[in-house]
C-alpha cells in the first residue's frame, strides 16, 4: 500500500503563523491592478483613478464586513506593525495634544514586539505603562487586569490571539471592562481574523489591527479599524496628502488593497469550515507526536487556542539542533521577528518556562493549504529527528 506521505512536495510548510502563502484566488484578483489597471485611487478626475478608487472602496467594504465594522472605519496601512503603532502612539498623541488627562496604558507582557515597543515608547511622552504578566496558560488574569485599569487609563491593548502559543485572550470581557472605565480598547487581531469569530461590536473594540499576509493575502498591507461611535480619537503619525480620512497619508497600493479585501472575504466565508479542518490536522499532529515522540508538553492553554496552533516543549532536545535535522520541514522555534537571534522567546518565558524548556520548544502552525499527508510526513520526520537528537552523544 502506498504511503500517504509518498508524494509529498517538500519542504512542508508548517509555519503559517509567521506568514501564509498567497491564496491563488487572492492573487487572481490582484493581478490586473499590477498591470493595465494602474490608476491612483486619489486621482478621480479620470477613469484610471476612478476604477482604482472603486476597487479600494470595494475592498474596504470586504474588510469591514469580515469584522462587523462600517467601511469608513477601515484605514489601510502597510501591515499590522504600522497599525499597532498608529493605534497606540496615535491614541496617546491625541490625548496628550487635545485632552491631557488620562496617562496610563495597559498591555500584556506577551504581546507582539511592535505593541510592546510602541507602548514602551510612550514612557518618554510621560505615560505610565503597565505590562501585565500572564498565567501558565498564557491567558490574562481578569482580576489583575481589572485592578490595572483605573480612571486614569487611556488605552488597553490586548491581542486577540497570540502569534507564538496561539492562545485566545477573552477580548469580549476585556472590551466591556475597558468601556466601563472609559478607556480605549485596542486589539492586535493579526492572528485571529479568519480563524476565530471576530466582531468589533461583540467585543466592544475601539481599535483593531489586521495584517494581509497572515490571512493568505499579500505582505505589505494591513488595516487599522477605528471606531466611529463612540469615536476613537487618534492622531496620525504621517504628514502628507491626508489620505485615509487624514489618518494615513500616502498613496494606497491598489493591488495590495484588493488583495487584503479578497483575503478578508475568503476568511469570513470559510472560517467555520476551515477552523474545523485545521483543528483536525493540528490534533492529528499532536496525537501522532504524543505516540511517536513522547516527553512532549503543550505550551499555552489547550482549549482557548487557535485551531491551527501547536507550540510544544520536547524534553531533552534543543530546538535549534532539532531544526538542523529537519531540512524538509518548515517550523519555528520562536516568533518570526526574534528567530534571527538565539534569545529564547519572551512569550514562552512569560508563561513560566525556563530557558531550557523554551529552547526545547517548537511551533507548528497548520494552515489552509496543509494536507493530512503533510501532517503524517511531519510526524515521521519529527519523530526521527527527535530520536537522533536525543540519541546523539553530548558535545564536549
Ligand atoms: C505578524 C504579526 C504582526 C506584524 O504584522 P506585519 O503585517 O507583518 O507588520 C503583529 N502582530 C501579530 C500578532 C502578528 O502575528
């Protein structure tokens, strides 16, 4: 009997939280906007510009529909990094210039680097920052959060889904709490959209960041949702032509905008079905590894977690060593932004792992284009590589 792993195309990509491949249905919509349709969406005095403007507005509607927003609440940016910067620094700048009352910003120690650094930067502007620890499960302690959000709090920034351990924070509860205390609620939802239900009304979100390339769309484009009622007031970070309702000057890239619009439309339409399928593949991988590898433990909460995410500590191995034995498997040993350095992940340390356990951890992120055969291939190769690394004599 032919093995179901016989015709696998290698390397197998299991790093869908670092980035996702472009969905061919997204590429198809993007292509004309690279060639014959080259107009500037701001130059609406002629047909070239008008058709580009129409395409941008169509995409804006697609993004809005995917998150329960209105089209005019969608601001296109260059990615979630820019969106997070704009939300956090923009809110602080507005407060400082126009009101200057609320001085505290609350976030989690396990947020994406761009959120942590944006919040950190506010300290120089006279803001008081709070970086709350999370539990062993990776989740925020709501009592602790409630204690941290006072009447002086301007902004609470908590991600919807963690990029390393995939845990889902209780954003609806956090949103309700922030609203009650009169603070803005920003959520980095780059990893959550298209994977778990996400609605800016249901979670009373004021500002929310998305990224194209985490949802099978193009790199170099993102979104900041900015609530209109009640209005979330932010100051722009760029000076210029006043595009995007003055919040983000600069000519939009219609191919990328069309791409993220289509990616959002697909994410919304296929989310439920895809979540079931990805969870099935993820569980197949977990059970296979439990059986074949042994000595593995899951990092982060098992239930409140993205359907495609596995982050596991493998006893007795160094993940960087392990990866060397796995040329046909694309896995991550930390978040994409930090994997260039050998520093262990602050997220894993943040949930209480020691350096050794963090260094023994790998992330496998299953995505839209993975197959059961690829999962079986990954199990085979991981089991073999772990046995090799565990069996290798210690380097002197
Ligand atoms: C990828 C990612 C970002 C950065 O997004 P870019 O579009 O690459 O700038 C921010 N936050 C989270 C949670 C991410 O996963």
